[in-house]
C-alpha cells in the first residue's frame, strides 16, 4: 500500500469510527506511529477536518463525509459474490435484500468495471448443490432465531439429538437463550445457553422439529463475543480402525474433525479418531463397509456387529 492509498484508507477508518488512536491505525496498516502522525498532518493540510483529542485519538469533524468511493473489478466481484451467498444461505428476508443490493451495486459501477467484474464472475461459481428436505424450514427457523437474538428473547425448541437414548428416543425439548449463529460446513448452528444444562450448547437448525419464540427475555453476558468464542474440546474417547489403504482418501475427506492421525502398519493402515462418543462414527464406518475394521473400543465393535446382523436379516 503506497502513501496515497494509506491516507485514503485512514480517512475511511476515521469516517467509520467515532474515534481511533494512532497506535490502532499503525497496527491496522502495519506501519510506524510516526508515519501515521505524518499522514494525519498531510490529510489536515489537504483540507480533511481531523480533530485530535489527547489520550483518546483522532476523529473526523461531524458532518464531513467522503464522496462515493469507486470499486475495482476485484472489489466488485467480492461484493456481488457476497450477495449471491447471502441470497442462497440466509432467510427469505435477506434473500430479497441481497437481490436489491446486487442491483444497486451493478447500477453504480462504471461500464468498464461492470464488464470486467462480469467476466471474472463467469470464471467462478457459488455452487449450491440443492437443498435438503428441510431446507425451507431451516430458512424459516433462521429468520425466527435471528430476530430472537436481536430482541434478546428465549426460544423453546424440540431437538433431535444425534444419538438416541436407550429407548430409541431422539427428541428433546429445551428452553435456550440464543447468543449467535455460525455457518459450519454448510449447516447453520445456534450457539445458545441451555436452561436445562445451565451452560452453552450448540444446536443445528436442521435438527429442530419445533421452534417457539418466548416472551421471556435474557441478558447477553458482557464477556461473550461470538467472534472470539471457541467451544471446549470435549472429545475424550479414542477409536482405532484398520483401513484398506485404497480408501484412505475417503476417510480423511469425510471425517477430518474426528481424525487425529494415521499410521502405516504391516497389516494395513490404522486410523486414530478422537470423539465424544464412539457411536458418532457409526454411520461413517457402516458406509465404508468391509474396507474397515474397528479395533477398539470393544463396545463399538459389538455395535457394528449388531447393525450388520440387522442388515443381514433384511437381505
């Protein structure tokens, strides 16, 4: 970034923030504080009304705005593909908003930039490989959940647990305080505090069968920040599987979250997985069929045998 580009970027940051310190600008643009001081002075001499407050930082005089900023073709592509993503992945309200935003962006682009952006977009595609059966329901729930987060309202949900209870029941009713939404591998996951567990839990929207926004409100913890939130690693159980080497690539593609390491042995490739419960790997192992063998734990070997016997009876 040259001096002119940096000074324009500094002006944009001042316009975006009420007050910002020279040290913060220095870190943002990876330059020295002294250079930031010189840039601020140059901008002031050029007529940009910058106000400095000792110990607080710099700000723009109220009422000052930059004229509309032009976009490069690459920036236009980023914005337009962003609207494509929002249209596909968010609820119907934002789908309409995304279409309107795309039209406005395309209208204000100069012809040369618009043509170049269109040419670049033709070389890339956001592939939305169809929706699951619950696709529309997820979008509907997404709208309710998003609104509940903004209004600080609790939710009552009926949730399908990944692993059934001993009686085969997977349904579970919970009252939760929704903190934020995260898109993980194409699935919307709600980060929420569960009243029953009295702790933060994760709930996939695709596993919700009922959802109700309650009148009860909640207060967001002052120390919770979705961008900084990292869930605790609760994968304490180990599973070892002997694998036919010719399907090793399939295993690493499907189960990267669980797979810890693989090792070559004389009797084949052995994969080590770390999971919350061994049954989490059950659908993967059944899908790999006779190309894998569970070595441990013994409980999972027995479960695989039970499932194989059930399948044999059906065929």
